[in-house]
């Protein structure tokens, strides 16, 4: 992606009419964060379902090309799931519907184009100071601004803007992953902050740490299914609801070839056959990766400074008794020359998996080699 010009700090002139002090942090596209003053009054907690985003926009434009571009960003299917699910749950409102209930939403998006004279357009344009408008007009590469805790604690706000619809649409199409990542990271951070360990799960972690010399958050309610010299498996088995599992496998790192999708799948299948049983009473039942009807999706990411291959896809038992979805990170700890394979997989037949996989991602990101 070509380098965009440094985004400027947007002045919330509309907000200033009702609130005297700002709070939280503001981050531009290049990652620059600005600390702002704290409020003198306490804010309510942000509300809403996980993955839910409130979009404030001229609804007539949402029904046209601008809306199509927004849908491509926010309603794109989550990769690697066994059924089609959008990245986010979207609620589209016009400015006059932006009441106190929506104001405390966990995720808010303002969509402003300086092309249009409808009441909704005028309201959204009025968010910006005259200086900000001139910058938008003079810099077509500038299109987004983030901030937090405007109306509620734990709130993430994104402003998308352009001098006209065509310019904004162009930037949305070219920077979809950037926008998606902003809210994906926000949701994962929220989940990570809600993970609570119990005395029982801490006891499990102590055993794991002593055996494998690793640290990873194990939520309350998880039990230890297996612990070997090179492998850990903890799981949450409720009477009703989703079955959640977290596994860690470690081995000596051999070569860069271990990071190819084919070799990661091979490693996963070897670990699954050796350790992850589908039925405790049937030793011939074990976990394998689904590759015939659905290929796993991979991408490279930076995880705590490590080159990492993230993989998402479907799994099943070799006897087809059960299946689900998984997300994994494969990386090397250079200090110990160990390759780690860390995975979260879930079982929840005929139900959505989007938020479950996001929860497993949050758990994985707490991993640290001791």
C-alpha cells in the first residue's frame, strides 16, 4: 500500500457544544497517538454486542455507491469460517437518530463527504472546523481519523471523510484492511481485558509453566486436558454452549520451510493425531485439518516482534464425528530456537463462530515464552 500523508487531528466542533472537555486518546493513520484532557465527569461504560458497529451516514448515500464501498469494508465475510459471517454487525443510522443510546455504543463510525446538501450531510460536515475542511479539500489522501472515549469508557470512534463521494470511495477501497484492523484490534483488546483467571486456572498455568516454560492466560472454567513435554491442551466444556480449546506445541526450529502453509498443515495434523482425540474412548479418533472442501487461510503478521504465520480454517475428526473452526499462530523464539504452534479451536455446531474465534485470538495473543 502506498504511503499516505500524515493525517491531521480532527476538531470535534459538534461535540464541543455539549461537552466542555475531551478525554482519551486520538490516533491518526500513521499510528501517532495524542493524549487528551480528562473529563471532570465520569463516563458510562460503552455498550453494545461484540463486533457491533454504529455507522452514522446519509442513508440515501448508503443505498448508493458510497454505501456499497462501506459494505465491502464492514460486511466482508470473515475468512476461514465454515459458514458465511460478516466481519462486523452493522447498524446504520442518520444523524437525527443519534440519540443517547447510540452515543454510548462501543464502536461508532461517522461517514462525511463534503459533496451533498441534505440535512444529514450538513450535520456530518459540521463536525469539522473550517481549518479541517480546508485540509480535507487540499489532501485527497487524508480520509480517516480515530479517537476514543468520546461519550463512553471503552469506546472506539472512527471518522471517515472525503472532499466528495468519489474520493472517499476510492480511499475506502484502497484501505479496507486498515479500517477493518482498527476495529478488529479494538474488539480483541476488549476481550483480552475481560479474561479472568481463577485460582484453579492459575494452578493449571503453574503446571504448564513448569513443564513447557511458557505463559499464557487460561480463563476461569478451563480444565487441563493434556500436558506433555512438548504439548499443552486446556479446554472449556460447558453443559450448554460452545466448547473452547487452546493448545500449544513446541519443537526445535529447523528451517524457514516450516512456515509454508503446507508444512504448517502437516505439523498441525501430526500434533492432532498424536494428542488431540475426538473421543476419549476411541484412540482411533483424532483431529485433522479440513483441506478438501475448504482450504485454510494464511497471512503473515508481527506477533510480539516475531515473524508469524496466522492460519484460520476448519477442522474435523478423522471419523467425521465432530468438527469446527480454528485459528493458529506459528512463530519462532529466536533466543531458544524453538518453534511454537499456538492454536485455539472451537466446537459449536450450527452456530456463529466469529466472536468465538476472535476470543481465541485474544487468548493466543497473551502467549509468552518464559
